C-alpha cells in the first residue's frame, strides 16, 4: 500500500499531526463541559427571537456588508484577473488574500474607525485577491478556439466579450454566488471586532450565557444561508446591490488625517520613529521575533497540522452521510442537515462557542476547524460518490465503503484537503484573537497595547506563512497530479 | 441578456463607494471601555447620554465598542470626544492625543483595588500578602480580564512579576484573558480557571446583588490601592462645540447625582481628576512593557 | 493577387515531423480538395495554411470553435466583429440590430436551420452545430475558405447542398474531405496527402475514385 505516493503523503501528515497532538495544548478545562454544552443546545431548542431590538437590524447589516463587500471584491477581482499573468499582480493578489478579513478589519478600524468602509473593505480586499485568482483560472480554461477564428482586426474588447466571457459566465456566476455565501459568514464575524453585524450581538449574548438569544441568532443565520437560493435570484440581484449601500448604517465619520497618521507614524517601527538607529531597530525586531512571532508561528503550524488531519478524518467519516450508496432517504436528509449546519457555521463562531463551553486550549479550535472544513469536504465528496455507478454485485456496508468508494474518491479528497490547507492556516491564525496562542493572539495583543508597528509586522509574517503554505500545497497537488476545481 | 447583470454590478459598486463616504452633522459622541457585560454597559451609558444631552444642549450619542483598544482608537481618531477609560487605557489615550485631559473620576477611583479570586476547589487559601500565596498559585490556571485592563491585567501582572520575579506564563500552567471582569468572575466560579484577577467594584456589586456563589469562589488577595477609572476628554472640543464646552462637560459629570445612574457604575459620585493623578499607572505600564 | 504560394510548410509533434517540408501554390478561383487517410496530416496542414494566411481566410476547424453559451445568432455574427465599432458589438451582445438579425436569419434559412436563431449552440445537434460554423464562415465574407471536414456530420442531400454553397460563396477554397466522391464532385483540384507529403496533385476532372483510393 505504501507504494502509492498518495498513501505515503497521507501517513506523513498523519504522523505529523500525531506528533503535534503530543506537544499541543489539548484539554477541556471547564468543570462541567457537557452541562454547558447541554445548556447551549437547550438554548438553541428554545430560541428567543425578541431579545434585542437590534437583531433584525444586525441581520440586515450582515447582508448589506456581504453584498457591498463581495460586489466590490468581485469587480476588482475581475479586473485583476484580466492582468493576472503579470507576476507583480499575482504576488499582490496572493498577498492581499493571505490576510484574513478580521485582520483587515482590525487594520481599518485603526484609521477609518467605525465607518461602514471598514467592514466593506475588510471583505472586499481579501475577496478581490481570491476572485482574481479563481476568475483567471476559469478564464484560462475557456476554449481558445473561438478567439482564434475571429477576423483579424476584431477589437480585443469584442473578442473578450464574445469569445471568452460567455463560456466562463456560468462558472463565474456559480463561484460568485458561493463567495456571496462566504461573504455572509465573513460579514457576520466582523461583528466580533465591533462592526454592527450579527457577530456583535452573538458575542454579547454568548459571553453573558444568554443561550436562547444566541440560539435565535444562529438559527436566523442558518435560515439566511439555507434560503439563499430562494432570495438570491439573478433578477433581484441588481436591486439588492443598489440597495445594500444604504443599509450599511451610518457609523462614525472618517477623519482623513488619521489615515495619513497611520501610514506615516503608527506602523513605522518605534525605534525608527523615535530615531534610535539601526541597532535599536534590530533589537526591537529581534524581541518581536523571539517573544511573539516564533511562538505564534509554532502554535499556528502545530494547530494547523492537527486541524488539517482532523478535517480529513471527519470528511472521510462524514461523506457516507449524504452518499446514495448508504442508508435510506431519512438518514441522508438528516446527514444533509448536519453537513449544511457544519459548513454554514463560520469556524470563528464555532470556535468561539466551543471555547466558551470547554475552556481555553487548542481543542475547541481543532474541533471547530474540523467540523467546518470537514463539513465542506465531506459534502463535496459525498456528492461525488453519488455520480459513481457500482457494479450490481458490489459489496455492501463497510466493505463497500473501504473497497469501492474510498479508493475511488481518495485523490479528489486529497486535492480538496490540500486546497483547504492554506484556508485552515489562515483561520488558525485568526482564532488567536479568541485566546489561543496562535499568531492572531499576538496581533491582537499588540493592537490592544496600541503597538501597531508590532501588529503590522506580525500580520506580515502571518501573510508570508500563508503564502508559503499555499505554495507548498500547490506543489504537493502538482507532484501527486491532483486536480482541483475552484469551487471548494 | 447575458451581460446585463455584470454591468449593473459595476454601476452599483461605484454607488457603494460614494454612499459610504457621506458625512454627518456634529454630534458629541462618547464611548467607554467594555469592562463588563454589554447589556449593563448599554443600560448605564444610555442613561449617561440622556443626562449629558439634557445638560449640554447638543446631541449626545454613546457607541459601544468591543475592546479597550477600540475605545482608545476611537478617541484618538476623534470619532469620540469623551470616554470613560480605565487607568491604563486613559494613559494610553492621553499619550496619543496631545491636549486631552482627565476631567473626572469616581470617588472610589482614587484608591482602586484588584481582587485575586480563586475557585474553592483549587485549594488556594486567602492570604495577607502575595508571597504567602506563592506555593498555592504555582502551576494553577489563571485568567486576567481584558488585555488592556488596568485592574484586570496591568496591576495584577505588575504585582505577580514584582513579587515572584517571573512572567505570569512561567508561574501558572495556563494563562488566559477572559475579556472582561464579569467573565473572569464567571470563569473562576465555574472552575474553568482556578484563579483570576478582577476589578474590586465588580466583585462587590455582584456580591451585593447576590450573583456570586460564595461556596465556589472567594477572594484570596487584595492589591494595594491605585488610581483607576476616569472621564477623559479631547482638547479640541471647545473649538468644535463652542467656548467653555469642556468646562460644561466637566461640571455636568461632577454634578451627576442620579442615584440609579451612579449605582450602575457603581460609584458614589464623581470628583475632579487630572492627568498627573495617573502618573503611577504610566510608570507601571512602562515597567512591564505595555507602554514603550 | 492571383493566388497563394505556400513554401516550406513543416509541422512537428513531440519532435517528430508530421508535415512536410512541402510546397504548393493555389490559384485564385481554384477549389482544392485535400484527401488522404486519417492521420495523414490534413488537419495539421489546414492549420498551417490558416496561420500562413494570417487569418485572412474563413476557417471551419474540425472542432468548429463555437461559443457554446451564446445563441446561434451571436456565433454567426462573430464573423463580422471586425466590421463594427466596439460599442456596436457590445450593444449587439445585449440587443442585436434588425439588419444583422435579418442577414443572419437569411443565411440560416439557406442552411435549413432558421428556427434555431436564438438557441444556444450547446443545445444543438452535431449537424446543426456544423451548419452554424459554416454560417459563421460565410458571414465573414472572406475571399478564401479553409475547412476541415465541414460536412462530416451532415446527411446526403444537405451535405451536397452545403458543399455547393461553399464553393459558390468563396472564390478560392481548400477543403479537407474524407468523402472522395464529394471531393471529386465539388473541387476543381485534388491534393492527396500521405505521411505528411503530397502524394497526388491533379485536376479533379482527370481523376477517378480508384486513383484516389490508392492513398488509403
């Protein structure tokens, strides 16, 4: 079995994760974790929809920020995709998407403050980077033949509009719709840093143990996402997009002097700002690296590796839930509901909930990341098995699972997993804001101490780490000849 | 046909930008550090906003924030002109905004304290001095409040380092930041953390209201007193809201005597304060490296 | 210009020579049929010629090169994108002008598929798709046609009719055909390709089916 490179790499990652578990801080520290979890589920079962007057407004704002942010991101991403061949553009896009929405929000909060632009840009910028990459992949896959056949002298605009866009249109639309769903999740969690979206109220209710209020918010959020096919219609889109900017709320006015100050003073390393010379800077930088960056990188990498393997295991266990090769319609429907909930819940919110219930350690983060990402991959793999036709006398049950299905889907499973590697790392870093000692913890600490120079260095390091993992993931996918589609 | 949605998307994008950059009329905005449960904060500061609006004759608005740093940033960025800060956040804010002043503090804030509390099952027993607790504390789990809190972070960390000559993470097996004082209390009460440090006023108020299970959690040590919370105002408010505005705000705060409103802080009243009152806090913060 | 001189045509795949070097000339007014067994290099030769002509000819490639998501009208209209300013083309994408609609509909009527004007080409049968590609080539109104098996998916009478139409619409044409009888009937000159070289080059009137079958 070890003759297969896919199997060898799987066991290598498994071994790394096991080693990670041995050194990682995995524990349940609350006295009554199951009681708390029970109370939480009781809260979800007895939702209170009338707790906050602001709940409906928050929901509206969540949708508005998602729409405006994703629209702006898709337009900029599309324009960037047109020049994506240029190396500087590719590097720029890799960089802006390597920084998580929440980090962007934390940055903009420092100079735009609680202005709607903070939330809009926090979504639009990283999304533009992602859109640019995916749109350009889609455009590259378009059949080049029609463009070759055009009469010479055809303007490049006409050539693009006729020979390129139409064949890509459906795929781009599907992907944009998928990102809109992601945008709703991003928009919701922006509330955790103070923007007026759902996360704002969710955090308040949760931290006060008002589980019925929190339950109501979660249910509304799932409904919002689950009913997307009903209310996000191509015909209604222009209306939503035109209306959304008016529902972002007023926030507070921007003071433009703050923007200049942020870039010319705040983020300049303090030894340079106060003119203490290179030696002082080296000392300062060394201090940031040793006391914050390195521990942060170590914890981020350890947690990422554990979460990646946990995601893989969960996805492999979960895909039969919706596979037509197992169980009856009742089980498949409930499996579907479970996977939809798992993938609709932002990792950040899941991790936040579990941290409240189980106490601080890496465990809640691992479980949250595995549930969300495993839900997504399990869903995709499950759907893929539904298109497989087995011979009539194929074995049933466990043998069917292990001999017929897993070997058939294993390569695309690995492709999805390595595709999400970078995404998992980006999330892992951000979960530090919740108190796990990954890079986000140190970024948040620096911001809390009003040391934006430190925060920026740490955010840059996080971005570089993500770019590195992204490159490594692509290298592995290429070496193993795993193909991916961007819809994951 | 196929292209029309794309074009509409484009048009809407520009609209989004233009709508987002519109400004609004002059409102006097204030904020407060989120040191307690949000419902309590909103209740408390809406009352203050109504009171100030009545006294000052301008529109007054309170905005809740999610972190101490967000309060400081909003103040620095002139998106709020007045703030109810803790000792440390006030020092941070005034350093960043030249001309800003501490104008009023609570009667209790002259001599504020931090309580170290412990879950009774942890075996940590009350003591008169911190070094007596040394053996008990070693290897326990410990939570601060917010990272930017004076009573929940700065002072407890200062005393821990001062007495044990160790960073908290070397002394305890696990160190966390609960986020606010109410949560520190709940987490230690529930045993999630064995020991914690919080604002003594929050403890006393919750105790009085019967919200603490004294069989589960007890106070094990009290810090010496230090100056804490204060109202800080920007230096440029007179230019913006008219001559003498700062004075009017100060007087309004000092003469606040609505018992229900004072109870919600909880303070028995407000007294004058000055920037120099917080010199000890600045020194301490520099000492442990929170301030450069 | 009275015709085309093609000199030193070569093509290689993976370092292996599949075409040439070969040279030949085509006079204006000639209708050349390229014949030879599959794999002889006809398609590659058509591509080479198209590149040599810098796109100054209409091309019907074997895979047709249709934009599947666009309706038949737009696929045909693409043959004249160079004739209009950009704004005109862009408006046409959303809302075509009457005179273009009429012109394309007339062309489709001659090809027997007028009712398919607004159907996306993805929804058409193989024969219908082939006729859309032919309509696009004709609509372009280039003087010369290069075509690679343009009637392979058409049945008897329609195939004849379309071949007649092509030779009538284009002054000069070079068409690869596997149907030898069709080639003899519609072309004025036959070039036989074997192993990437010209194995036969003669006026169609001097050849019989038997002469050509030696190539296969």
